[in-house]
C-alpha cells in the first residue's frame, strides 16, 4: 500500500529569483501523463472530495496555501499544509483527498494518467 509523502523539490535561487523543477520518475514516482491547475478559487474553497482507483498525483501550491486532508480506506489520516512553491505532496491511489484553498492559491497537479472519470471514486460510501 503506497503512502502519501511530502516532497521538497530542488531549487536554484539566485539574485534573479528562484527556479524550482522536477523530473518524472526521478522527483515524482511516475510518468507524468497530465498536468492541470486550479486558480481563481474563492477563499476557503474546498475541492477534491474524491479518491482515485489507480491514478497517482503530485500536487504543488505554487502560490498561496492549501490545506490537504487525506484518508485511506483503513481510516489512516495524513494532513499537511502546502505553503511553499518548492513543496509537493504525493497522493497515492485509494486515498480520499480534500483540499482547502487560501485566497489567491494556485495549485498545479501532475497525474500519472489521462483524465478518466471511471478512475474516480466520488462516493464516501463506496470508498469505505
Ligand atoms: P475534479 O477532479 O472533480 O475537481 P476537484 O477535484 O479539483 O474538485 O474535476 C472537475 C471537473 O473537471 C470534472 O468535470 C472533471 C474535469 N476534469 C477534466 O476534464 N480533466 C482533468 O484533468 C481534471 C483534473 C478534471
């Protein structure tokens, strides 16, 4: 059973600013098939509230702050705050995820699969 994990990506800060980067299969544990981003959300907006059957994700708050609450089918909890652009969270399959966004938060998501609604579990009852 894969576990959630917080990643600290390499950065190159210099006088011109900061640059952070990641590579598939090296800094994230899968081939990146899809990238999506969430922005212009109302403050304290809750997103997610679902799990994926097989899809893996890494999410990054490139701006602002995102509180993430994860729960496994056994009821294990993993909570974290993404508040730095060089920090990412690995979300394994079969972990229910809920994200709460600060004002101006900008989230980038990297996914191991192409979008497929059949990979979503959207019912808490089905999940547990
Ligand atoms: P959803 O994953 O439910 O949003 P969130 O978890 O952030 O609350 O996606 C919202 C809608 O966008 C839903 O109709 C599916 C669609 N969607 C895509 O078409 N492609 C994608 O890559 C993603 C992430 C969502």
